[in-house]
C-alpha cells in the first residue's frame, strides 16, 4: 500500500516549538512519528531497567532477597539500555549536523 506524501511546510511558519508540534501532530499517522516513538520507547526502557535495578538492589541490601545475581543482571540491563539511548542520541545529532551542512 502506498501512502500519500505530506506537504512540506514553509520554514517561516515553523517559528516556535508549538508550531512544530502542531504541524507534526496534524501530519503524522495516529501512532506518531516513527523515530519519536522509537526514541520514547528507549527512554522508557531506561527508566524501567533503572527501576528494576533499584528494586533488586533494595531487596538485597534489606535482606529480602539473597539473589545477588539478579542485581548483577539488572545492572547489566540498565547499563546496556543507557548505552543504547546514548548511541541513538549520538546518531540523531550526527544526522542533524549532516543535514545542516547540506547546501540548498
């Protein structure tokens, strides 16, 4: 299925962040922008893994659990999710800088 292209809005009409949000919400599919949702999922994953790490560490330190390996696994998951988020941010900034270097 081929979807129709959205018109490009002139730059002069996107002076504020509210204008950009209005334009994005009016032209995006109901699920939102694909990269935006992927980035939000990554941020949510970082929050969830950090919460799981804090919970596991709390249980071990208070004596509610003696599974130190769960804390180590949660720590590695949290570390990997933060690394993924940082790499996504770096790639986003690199692509933004590359677009800014393009001559029009």
